C-alpha cells in the first residue's frame, strides 16, 4: 500500500514540529490540523516531482535565512574584534584590533604615528 509513496522529508518534519505549538491552544487548533493534514498528504502522495520541487523551495528559503543570520552574527562579532580610534592629527577614524596591547598606529591619510593601548 505504501510502496510508491513519497514518505517523510525535511519539510514534512518541519510542518509537524510547527503544528505542535498550534495544537496547544484552542484558537489555533485548526491551523495545527491543517498543517498535520498537509504533511500527511505530502507523505502519502505519489507525485514525486511536485514534492521534490516543494522540498527544493523550502530548502532554498532555509538557506537564505541561514545566510542572512550568519551575516548579522558576523557583523555583531566584528564590532567586538575591532575598536575605532580617531587620529589626533587629522581626525581620521581608524579601525584597530582589540586586545593586542600597546600598538603604534600609523594614520593612513596623514601618516602620523601615535601610541594606543587596545
């Protein structure tokens, strides 16, 4: 009976896991039933190409979310890796690595050298 069926994949598992919190409240219980029934429909389907396309779109969405979140995390971490220093001669802003001890910094615009503790 289940020989030529699509079966479970990441999207079906995601739908089932998302439906659990919706099942806890009586106002969102119908949303939970819809998600579970769609997951069951997908797993019992015989149309492999449509289910594969749906899975491909879902994985692309997950990949884009992951990429954006990694960019944001890296931007936050870079704020803690560097410190911004102002050149006393020309007031140019310079980026200096943190936690390196005493440094002799050379300004890129005016070539003025000064000491700084990072």
